[in-house]
C-alpha cells in the first residue's frame, strides 16, 4: 500500500511538473506612450455668390426704365483663424452709358471700378447666408431687347490674427 501511495505521489508530482512547465507567464506592462501629431495649415476663405438674378416683371420701353427687387445671395465661409471682418466689393464688367446699377443703396461705378457694397466687423454670424438687393435703371434706351449686366465680386478680409498656444 505504501508503494502505491508513493507511486501515486510520484506520478502526480511528475504530471504537475509537466503541466506547469508548459504554461508561459506574461511580463507585466504597466506603462505606455502615445504620439499625437497636429498639423496647422493655411485656412480657406471662400465666397459663394448666386450666378443669376432675375427681375420678376418685364418693363415697357420708355425714357426711364427701372428694375427693382432682384436678390443676390452670398455666403462667406472663413476657416483661416480668428477673423475680424471682411469687405465685399462689386464691379461692372462692361460699360453702358444708359445704365445705373445699385447694390442696396450703393451705386456701382459705371466705368467698372470696384465699389464696396458690404462691410462687416465680424464673420461670426449665426446664418452665414446673406442677401443683397439689386436694381438696374436704364435712361434713354430706344430698343426692345434683353439687357444683361454682369457683376464681378471680390472678398477682402479686414484683419486676421492667428491662434496663440
């Protein structure tokens, strides 16, 4: 009986030794590092202006023909930092001695020079979409036809300060 118990203990010990020798223990890892890269790039400033403006009603030929009420929509988007305002200028791309063009209450230069039509102190608005009223008046025209006016727009930022860290 002693031999059986001794053999069983010896076999059990050998089995336990073989079982434990096959188990690998992982090394404890308690620290780590992360690298974060942040890139600062030049921002975008964009102006999106409506391509067309139409006057609702045709006017009869007369010595003074005035068209009012067309709306020109525009959006200024600025992703260039902390901007303190902008100006929007408009100019006519052609000359016509019979035509007067108004953006809001501001007449455009009939010789094609740029005229400031919007000045904003900030571009931080809840609704970046804005509308401008357009009116065109013709004096002394003698022909019945479609008259076309093309306006070129220019956006200038007033002042930009970069973010400080």
